[in-house]
C-alpha cells in the first residue's frame, strides 16, 4: 500500500489536545490575517475600512464570503475556498496525531513543527528515510501509520477547523475589526488593538474639531463652513434666521 503523508504531527496526550490546538490556531490565524490583507489590497474600494481603520459590518460579511467561498449546503463535502485551514485530529494509544486536509499548499506549516512537544511525524514509503533518521525508526513510523489506517478497525477522527466552518464571518470579523475582539485576542494574533484604533480615531476627531466652531446659541460644534459670523461669534445654519441676518 502506498502511504504519502507529507505534513503530519503528533504529541503526547499528557500535553493535552486543546492546549496544542490553541497554539496551532494562533499561528495559522496570523497567516490568515496576512493573507486577508493581501486580498483586501486587491479588493479595492468595495472592501475598504473607514477612515478610522474600522470596518462596517456589511463590508466584513461581504469580504468573509469572498475569502471563504463558503457553501451552506455542506461545508465539508463541498470546496470551502482557499482561505480555509482544516486538520484531521485523533488520539491513538499515548499520542494525538494530526495532518492537514483541504488546501494545505496555501499555508506555511513550518512553525507548527517548532511548537514545544510537537513531533514531526511525516511519512512516505516511496523513497528512502530522510536524512538524520535511521531506517529502523522510519519503518517503525510506517507501521504506526499502517495500523492507524486499518479499515477493519477504524479510528474515530475529528475535523478541526481553524476557521469556524459554520459561521466563518465570526472568526474573520475579529481579524478585521478590534471592536469584536478582546485586547488579548488582538495581541495573540499580532493585530492592532482596539486601543490603537481608538487613539487614531481620537486624533482624527481632534483635527476635525480644530476646523469646527461652537454655535453661540445651541452650543453645538459645527463645521466652520456651515456657520455664520455674528458679532465676533458664530451661529450655525440651524439657528441662523432673518433677524440675525439683519444684525450681522
């Protein structure tokens, strides 16, 4: 039987499944964010954030749909788009095993091999063992893979999706807009925090306020271009009437 598993990992059960998957999620979502930015540069004005760097909900959902090419009928049987990143995960004896499915060529999996406790467990039987590994260890790895793919004794496997397969927009909205994420989430994925966006928006408002005046009647701030000079003060259009015009 031909066995070719070009990307695969395993780790001891004592490390836990959720702990390692959380580290994997962080690494892969950072790549998703970078890929999304590349997409957005090509998307043009239809998929651009506002002047303060914050996205509108409708824009986010539209971009999410374009990125995922999501199928409502069957997210696992139909193609889910180049932006998705899924893994097959299962436990067997003393270890958890995992390999990518779907569109693995779109992602850089090298960082996953550097996670502490995660072991490189790739295997292919059409060539010699890789440099630095003995033939005995290589054949042992092959036997382990063969045992796990025994169709007479199937192993229950789980599909783990970095991007939520049912509502991908929820995950992607976190990447695009800090209002939908906590500070720790944004720092985890290497994204600008909500505080950074808030400060940027505050600076913009301060610049706009310098170009505004306060109406002496209603006390509202209005653009200087929409106000009238009256006795060394200003009156907005809403408060401006014939009586004031006569005494201007």
